[in-house]
């Protein structure tokens, strides 16, 4: 038997409004909204912990910024080691930086940065690819969607706790 959670249904309705408004605005200004959506999704994955929001947004911007290194670095290294080896060297350097620098600068070098770097690499193959625009959308749009989710949480209130039945 399917059970409906009243709190989740109400939260979901407010979330639909937030997403619809965000999508309408993004479409009007021709901004791709996927970076902002990724920020919102990661916020949900992290149990809507407000302390994680800066890490998500800044890490997202850093990950997208990492994609900007590919053309100049590969262009510089390719005559010496070849294009494929240059690409692999940069990927290894970026992955290493994310892991090695995470303890020192976790707001920038984190798993969010790695995921945004990965998705940005795929998105480069799309028409109208624009990493600079993606960074703006991740920063502003991501922050707005996360703030919207937090506002919805305040409006709807905390989810009721349910006793676990055996």
C-alpha cells in the first residue's frame, strides 16, 4: 500500500513553484539552468544542511572553472607529449588537487568541484557551450535555488518524525 506523506506533498508543491519560476526566468534570459539544478540536488543529497551550501556553490564554480584550463594547458603541452597525454595529465592534476587540497581548502576543492568538472566536460560538447555563463548560473542560480529550498523548509516546517513499526 502506498502511503502519502502530507509534509512531503506540500513541500513538493512549493518546490514545483520554485523550479517553474527559475526555469521561466532562465529560459527568458537564455541561461542553461543545469548548474543551478545541480547545486539544488547536491543540497538535497546533503540533507539540506545549510553549512554545506557554500561548499556546493563555490565547489561548483571551481569545477566549472577547471574546464577552462583544458584548452590552454593541452595547447601548451601537446607539442611535447601529445594531445591525449596532455589531457590525461591535466585530469590527473585536477583530481589530485581536489583530493590533496581538500583538507586545506574544502570550500573549493571538494567532491562537488569534481562532479561539476565532469559534467562541464560533457556539456562542452553541446551547442552554445559557455563555461563562463555556467559559473554565473552555478553561483547565483545555485544560491537562489538553495535559499528557496531553505525558505520552503521554513514555510512548511520540519518533517514530522514517525515511529518505526516492526
